[in-house]
């Protein structure tokens, strides 16, 4: 497969954007970046602290600025933050600068994958399941609107997902 240019992974927390993104980047010999990690590196602050100090709106402004920079840094594989699609300008930016891949998983899988993480400010709630269900209802249509490819990651191994992404990219590239 020829290098596909920019690949942007979107989806809820726990869908596998970082794990799958790293494996996909390695397989395609592309650099991997994670927008949340880049924000933390630049600010010297963890995402939960940014949420505490600046609120979600402050974090989203930082996220938009980081995306605007990263989408032109390619070719690369980029794991976006789960809420990046909330801003219509971010959705347009992603679509304009590369292929968008929506990684989706059932809430049960997302719960398992995020259960031990203290790094998820939106899940600091008495009922993380209800919160994930609410986020999925709100964001799933936006992920699907933005995505060129939708991939189910629930209950699957990383290599299986990477293989499907590559196959689907080849199909999209050939115009089928």
C-alpha cells in the first residue's frame, strides 16, 4: 500500500484511538501523534488539570488550536481527542486534510477500557456508564458525519483492526 497521507482517528475515549493509531502508524511507516498528549506536552499540564483550571471550553479552545497545527504536519496518523468533533470547524479541518476513521465500540467495551483511568475528566462522575451512553448519543452522529471509514473495535485485537483499516483504505483509494 502506498502511504495514504494523513489519517485522523476519531471516537470516544476507550475506542482504541491511541493504541490502534500507534500500531497503524508503525505498519504504514508514518509518524504517530496524539492531540491530547501534544496539549499536555506543550502546556506541561495533564488534561484533567486543564479541565479543572480552564473548564471544558478552555480545553476545547486548546484542542482546536492543536488540531489546526497537527493536520498540516503530515503525513501522519493522528489520534484526536474524543470531543474534537464537537466543533464544526474541527470536523471540516479533519475532512479537508486527510482521511477520517471513526473507531467505535459498545459502551460495555468502553467502560472496561476506561475503568482504571484517572485521566478522563468527563468520566469523573458517579455513573460512568450513563455518562458514556450520553456522550455516545451526542457524538456518534458527528463521528459518522465526519468519517470516511467506520471501524468497529469492540472485542477485537489491535492487529485485526489495523488490517481492516488498511483494507478499507485501499478500497477507498481505488474508488470502490
